[in-house]
C-alpha cells in the first residue's frame, strides 16, 4: 500500500451499507479542505489496506486511517467530526461518555444498519467529480 499524503486521512467504509454511503456523501459535502480520501472495504484496494494494517475481518463499517494507524467504532466517528469542524464539533461532546459505552452504541447501530437503513445492491461508486477522492 502506498503511503497516504501526510495531510490526508482515509475513510474505509462498507460500500453496500446505505448508512455508510450516506455518511460518505455528507463528508464529501462538508469536507471543503478535501482532507478525506475514501475507499470501500470490499474493493481490492480496501482489502490490501485491511491486510497491510492487520484490520480484523469483523470490523466492517467505518474505519479511519491516519498516520499509519487505524481507528474504529466511536473513535473513528469522533475523529472525523473533529476534522470536519464547524457544527460537527458538537458531536465531540460524546467524549464525556465512556469509550466502552460509546462503542457499544456504535456496535448496536452497526449491527442493525442494514435492517434500519437498507443495503445497496451494488457498492457505491464515485461520481466523476469525486473520482480523485476515492482509492
């Protein structure tokens, strides 16, 4: 895996998950600095990154990769909110909740995401104007 530019972070996501795809759309809209790059976990590149970083197979929703480390569950979401800034920083209040509780909530939502939000028939493909943001 090639190294990410130092000023970029990578979001790995489940391209078949409607909730994850909506989150990617939201981030694309509000990431005016174009700080985030994206990659579907199930893509060849996503699988290579997963293998390179030794990311367990049971982690299958949103992951954040920064400086050669990966973050999962609530920590990934909070780090993304912090980087987006603006009104997303309100979400950082979640840090007052113990990490184990935050992660339990995250895992509960992740476990039910297909039932509640649906599953896409195909992996989310970038629009032509977004192509430079996807690996």
